C-alpha cells in the first residue's frame, strides 16, 4: 500500500496522511481488522519519529487484537516492533512482561522470544559471552545488524556499534529503506 511505501522511503508525513485517510475509511466501513493493520503502520511511523510511547500504545492494541482473532502473522509483526520500541527505550521490564504473556508453539515466535530474553539477560548482566567476530562478516542481513546494534546499545560497546553501523550502511546502500538510516542515525 502507498503508506507502507512512504514509510520505507522515509516520507513519514505523507505516510501519516495516507494512514489517517485509510483509518477514517476503515472505521466508516466498520472493518476492524483493517483498523488494526493501520495501527501497526502508524506505530512504524511513530517509531521512526522516536515517539515510542505512542508506538507502544498502538502496538499493544494490535498485539491484543491479532492474538484474539488468531492472526499469527500480524500478531508476530506487532510483537517484533513492540520489542524494538522497548529496546530503543531501554524498557526491559516491559519487554519481559510482554514476553511472559506470549503463549505459542510456533517455532519462529519461540526463537524470537528466546532472542529477546537473551537481550534482557545481557542488559541485566552487562556482559556477553561472545564478541563481534562471531557473526559472519559477509552476511550483511538485517537480523545481524539489529543484533549488533542491540547488544552494542545495551553494553555501550563501540566495537558492536561500529559493526552494526557497517551492516546498516551496507543494507541502506542496497535498498534505501529508511529504517536502516534510522538505526544509522542512532549510532552517530
């Protein structure tokens, strides 16, 4: 959809305008599922604007709704973005509460929960057993970049943050996805 494209390229004002119009129509049509999908997109805009409280509020609504209607794809997407919000805000207590409320047998969701628990553990202990060299330098993928950023942020570790910056820079040079630039700006 057009708003998602605007989010990808970083035109957040245009995205918000489109989302506002779409939300009005979804409400008029009483299309509840569409409303909550729009809340996810609105939350992405607010996340990229560093308005985590608003993003968290929207995502909590989406998590509850998509869990209730048993929509695993959008439930998982909402949880992933909610976790990012908590991590950006250093709110590991709320991240832990969120994780404790997840009941799932889905392998991908359980892997996600395990990774978030690892972040909480690193936050509590202020240490990590491995170092930045454990990630294959040729795999400039988003999950490696995000892992390096998160651990670097938690530990205030320049080596991890420098490597994360390198990864996000490589990703951004290939795709121009604004979210990569957002993370690059977080490390300047």
